[in-house]
C-alpha cells in the first residue's frame, strides 16, 4: 500500500442560514491535488478528512493518506 502525504488546512467550510460560520479541515493530496473536507478542527476531523481521501481517491488507489503537520497527534 502506497503512502501519500496530504496538506491540512483549517478553514470555514460553510455559513449557516443565521450567519454563523462552520469550521472544518481540508485535506489536499500532494500527488493529485484532490481535496476532501470534514467538519470540526480537532484530530478526529483531520483523520476523517484523510479517511475520506482514501474512500474518494480519484485515481482509485487504496493508499494510506497522512498529514505530517502534527495535528493528528491528540
């Protein structure tokens, strides 16, 4: 199984009808620039975004996606 690095960004993913921002994380694959998102800002959200990257890989690979930014060390 190949390993592929992702860059993690914390961002506002959407705005609710009452004007509140919903924060989340975006994982961007360094190989193909594919992006996945997950709500929340903690380590579990980072892991979910990376898991979604594996599920939704546009290249159809079952790779292990990781982020070397220290955010999933909780």
